[in-house]
């Protein structure tokens, strides 16, 4: 994997049968534009990742996320200006993150 550029905790949405849909996860942006998320900082393989530069047309931030079908409800205290959506080129999944 490429050199990390920036890392920090974000809330990531994942539909779950039990528990909260939004969870705090460690997210890292790498030089090659890979965005990877981990359960904990510095531990193990990523839970998932995507390459941002491969699908810029499937990136929405702030009020533009309101146009994406299936937008999840935001947790209490969060606002749409904090929301980011990243789609995959195959269109099967949208990754939702809150900053």
C-alpha cells in the first residue's frame, strides 16, 4: 500500500441487524488516493477500502448527498454538511462517512 497522507477517526455507516448503524472507525487516505478504514488505529487489515481517483463522478459531499437514493438517517447531533458518500464503479455499494 502507498504512503499514508492523512488519518483520523470518522463515523462509517453499515447496516447492521443489531447495534448502531454508525460506528467510529480509523480512516486513512494514502498517496495513491486509496481510502481505507479500520476497526482500530494501527491494528490489522482494513475492513474495507476504495480508490477515490477511479470514480470521482460517484463522490458526493454535504447537500449533494441528499440526491443519492438510500441515504441513511444521521445520528443525533450530526448534520448533512458532515456527510460524504463514495460509490463504487460497479454501482453495487455506496460508502457513507461522517466527518
